């Protein structure tokens, strides 16, 4: 295939948890043609593979006996201008936060509340990433994919992506679609999202009365740095669990029993703060060996040094069991377990 395929590579540098695992084969692709050529060859030979972006949303619990495909495709361009709207296409291998920073610098609003989220552009639609009142589905125009079943390029318009809370058709399809690029609908006259308490507090601290998208980005970055550990300093994958969404009736019963429960409206349902549930079960700051729960943010599981993926997963299962026992709620992982 004309590309360098390595053998028995340590995956520790390629996952933000920093856990040790081996990849039987490893290939890094820097162009769309390289990616498609490799995937088609692996599919033809019926060889298993794992797509790897920024390595920020997965936990290796064992070695991977197939081919690790590291997507490092780059490129950002203006696809179209529609008055104040900017239609911007970014390749899947672009670093997400660098892309957000670039858009903010250009004055294109819509992504600033999603600053400092780890990962690459190609992974953002899979989880329908969201933070501080904004979800990616609000700004995605279309997603370009390779359909492994039909063996052709397939373009998904926003309405076809099946976006939900940390959900999408790409997540549900079990690797049928490989994301090649994402096109965003941004604005030169954006509507700022300042409703979250933390952002309002940042406004008060600075005294700024007319914030712009640069301020929002700076505020979100400051908040995230205070609340979440830097994977470069301590291994983690951000939020390990999803915030569970339950019916309003069920929430009312929980509220009677636990008046201080933290929640947010989610349409006709209620989203409960998983961090609050975990803290109430006594797990905040817990540590056994090098696997632990962050002392400031119980939603984040951490690898202090040499924890294995299995040790972190075992800890997650203990937490889930406690939350289920105390609140009757089953936490789902946001992180992919491999």
C-alpha cells in the first residue's frame, strides 16, 4: 500500500489515560486517499482495525490484535459564504481545540463554548459533544463519511446524523461510517450562549459588559482548566460517565428523597448530574493504587501513574454499582472501553 505499517507498538502515547497497551499493527495516515486505501485493503482482507483520533475518549483494557489506524488528516477551508454565515470544512484529523481557536480568531462564532474539549474534529459528531449550553448538532452542516458497507462516500446532512444526547448515527452504526471531514455552519454575527452560571461568574469577575466570542472562549478555557485535570499532567479522558436522563415523574420521586439532587431540564425529561450522584456515594477523591477519582471532579477517573485499563474499569464498575444501589440509576460510560 506504500505506507509504513509498524508492529507491536506501545499505545501509551496515543491515549490520554496513559495506560499501557500494545497494537499488533500501527499505521498513521495523513491524507484522505491514504485512509481510504488502507481501510479498503483491511476490509477486503477481513482484518480488524481501530480508528484512532486524539485518543481522548477511550480506555484500553487489553492489547489490540488488529491494526491501529491513526487519523492525522489536516485541512480547514471556507466551503461557502452565505451573508453572515460561514460554512467551514475541516478534515477529521484536525485537533479540535486548535480548530475552535482558529475559528474564534477569524471571528466565526458558534464553537466557542466547546473550547478545550480534547480530541479531533472527526470524533466530535460521534458523541455529539456538548458543553456550557451548546451541542455540536447546533453547528454541524454536514458530515462526509466513507460507508464501509456500500463501499462509497456518503454525505450526511445535519438532520440525517441522528443527533441525541451524546448520541449519533455514527456511534450507533458500529464503525460502518468512517468520518472524513465535518462541515460547520458558523456566523460572523453569532448569538452568544452565556446562560451557564460559571460563564456568568467569569463575566462578573472581569467586569466585561459586552463580551464577544473571544471572551467566551477564554472564559470556558479558564473554567475547564480549574475543574478538569490536564491529561498531559495526569492521565484521564474527561467525563467518564454520561449524565443520566430520566423521566420527570421518576425525578420527582428522587427529589422527594434527595432534595439537594442536581439536575437540568432536558426537554420533557430531566438530566441528573452524574458527578453529584457519584459524590453522594463517597467516591470523590478515592484512590486505590494509581487508579482513582479526581478530588475536584468526581465525574473524572484518573490514572495517577501506572494504573492499567482493567484497574480503571474495575473502579468504574464499583462506582456504577453504588450509584445503582443508592439511586436506582444505571450510569452509562461516555468513554469507549476496548
